[in-house]
């Protein structure tokens, strides 16, 4: 039997549509060997009759709370690596699209630190075993160079619970 942590994915419900678009958060645990992190994906659903385009780099505002409802302090981690260029994705009518928005250029803490990285919206957190609540808002600004069917607006995504277990943090 493997002692590796099981890959876990957490998804919450959809937000109310705003100008034909709704959203939700998907959080996936990743074992990068030697470090651990969570990938964060807003998933966007098109409720309108026409296709809409969104950029893969929305402005993201995130807050993280512990199980008692208190804000979790951010960590100071080194940043390195290239920042990808913006790209446009088209969401057909009655379809949805997920885009990855976590900060993948941060140094991932090694497993020996006993933490899992969660970094989104310019804020890195090193999480120990426990339950957390992630709240996020994404904003798509008007980009004059974008396609004519670009979606502009803000979506407050329903909060999602992120659980870090001692099994995830176990050193093999």
C-alpha cells in the first residue's frame, strides 16, 4: 500500500450569474516531490446565448480564514520563474472553462517544513493540518486589444473549504 497522499480536489457551488457568467472555485492538492501545494482554478460557466471570451489572467482578490473564522497570516516566500503571457479563452454557450490562477512562480516549501503552499491573488499561505475557508473575487477588466466578445465584470465566487490532513504532510 502506498503512503503517498491521495490527490484531492475540492469544488464548491456556482455563483449567481453576472451578465451571463457564473463561477466557482476548484482547489486541487498537488504533491510536487519534495514540496506540496494547492492549485486554484476558477471555473466559469456561460449562461448567455452567445460565446464569451475571458483572459487567463483575471485580477484575483483572495482571503483565507482558519476554522475559527480568523484571517490566516501570509508567508514570505521567494518568487522566481517566468510569468506566462495573457491568453484568451472562448466559452461557448452552455459550457464552462477552468483557468489556473495560483502563483506557480513561488518557491514551494519542502515537505519537511510540514506545510502546504496555497498562493493566489498575490498572497502566499503556508498551511498546516487543519480546515480553512478560501474566499475569492475575480475581475475581468476591459482590454481594448481583446476579442469583441470579451466578458467584463466581477464575480464573487462562493467560498470553498480547503482541508490539510496530517497524511498529506507525512514525510515518506
